[in-house]
């Protein structure tokens, strides 16, 4: 009854859920496409959202990756030149090419064409520095200038352009840390029981073994940067070439690493919600409603019923009975301040990181 008539845009879903209602954007990119970006996701998802609205339905976007959700809510991304292809195989990606440069040289180049952006970014953050250089090379406009233009649009704010869907709301399912950690560990065990190792072996045999043999394995781009691949690298490359005891130890090492990185990622997701949604300055922020999921036996009363009431209120144009979450943010905080810790010879960017 809850799912009936809904359209859901998500990257995490079980086969049972797919049978209950229509899901979009699952299994539609070849695993070997390494140049699929958040801009590609945004363009396809916004077209789907328009299609869903045109059918007088309500799109539900499910995380996952909060950065991708931000790309749908705010005008924050920048289109550069069109890609020639999304087919598998080698495709020229200027950002990846730039990332091959030494970080000092990369930051020096950015300082020459966009000193404002160079001052904001840590010299060792090669991905962001390379992206800013790519934006300048492919548009002819400094990255910082484009961001200023977005922020100055009507409805824009300090962290980006205007909210694209003004009647949005965010439902944040959060749990006590101990309950969340236990649930995440069980999730890994369930994935293993459902055939994770067989899937990894098959993928390694078809797509990865040749790269490893040629010493060109890249765990920074494409599907291989996903949680669950690099954690089992040692086990996969040594399987059949070492003793059963060593293989068993490497397998346990991979399983524990997967559990640790999964819990670490969940912490980062929660931190993102607090810092990017709840503390986001400016008027263009959708309300965020917290739903407590620590006790699954209380799912109906703690999650399902209040969530349905919140959504129903939005549809009917009235104030929901629940209060949105609020977190105070320091308006004087400088996220781009530069300080050097002489003791450890490190550049620290941002007041909060320095504190």
C-alpha cells in the first residue's frame, strides 16, 4: 500500500522492492564505463523527475550518496564539454589526465588561471584541483566565477545556486551508533551469504585479472572505487596461488576491512547530512525531518506513520505535525581559512578542521 503508485529513483534496492513499484536508474551503465559522473546522473535523473511529474506522480529520491542528491536539489554542478561516448573502453577524460600530474604542479597551474579557487583548495586535493582546472580548460571561465554566478541567482545562497524543486522535503533515517554498526555488520554477512564472493570472483576474472597482470589496476575511478572491490584485492589475486590457510586469512581480512569501511562510510553520510543539510546557510534549504530507526520493532510508529503524515501534509499544502530538525551554524566560521601546523608541517584549511 505504501509503494503503490510511486516512482523511486535510487541506486540501492532489493528485487522484492522492485516488484512492488517502479524503480529507475538501476543497472543501466556498463560496469566498465569509468567516465560516468555526477553530472551524467543529474541530467538523466532530472529528465526522469520531469517525466514523473508529467504523469501526476511524486518522485522519491533514495540515498545512498548524498552528493548526488545535492546535485538534484540545488543548481551546484557545472556542465563542461559533451562526452563523445558512454560505451565501455578507454575514453579521454581530461580530469583523469590532469590527476596524473604532480599535485604541486597541478595546484601551480590552477593558481595561474583561477587564484581564488586555488586559495580555497588544499594543494594535495588532486581531484578537486583537477576538476577546477578542467572547468577552466573546457569553458574558458574560471571555476570560481561560475560558482559566484550561481550563488548570485535569485534564490541562491552561500553554498550554491537556487533550489530546483522548492516543495521538497528530506526524510533522514538515523539510528543509534551501536545499533547502526551492528546492522551494518549483519548487512555484510548477508551480502556474503547471498553470493558476494562469487560475484567478485566473476567480475575479477572477466574485468580485473588482466589489469592486475599488467600493473594498471586503478581503484580510484569507475566501478572499482566502490566499497567491496579493493577490500578483497589481496584475496582475489592470491586465490589458487597460496595455501588454503593463507587464503582463509586473506578472506577474513577482506571481510573485516569491508565491515570497517562500510561503518566509516555510514558515519561520513551522517556527517554530510548534519553539515550540508542541517547547517547549510541561506533560505534555500528544504526541511529535514528525522526518523529514528534504532529499534526495528517500532518501525511503524517511529518511521512509517510519521513519514506518511509528513508527506501527506506536503501534498495537501499544510504544515506537518512534526518539527523539522535544526542545527545552529556559526555564521562567522571560515571554511576556507589557511593555517599551517608547524609541529606536523601540514596545511589545514577551515576553522573547524583547525579547531
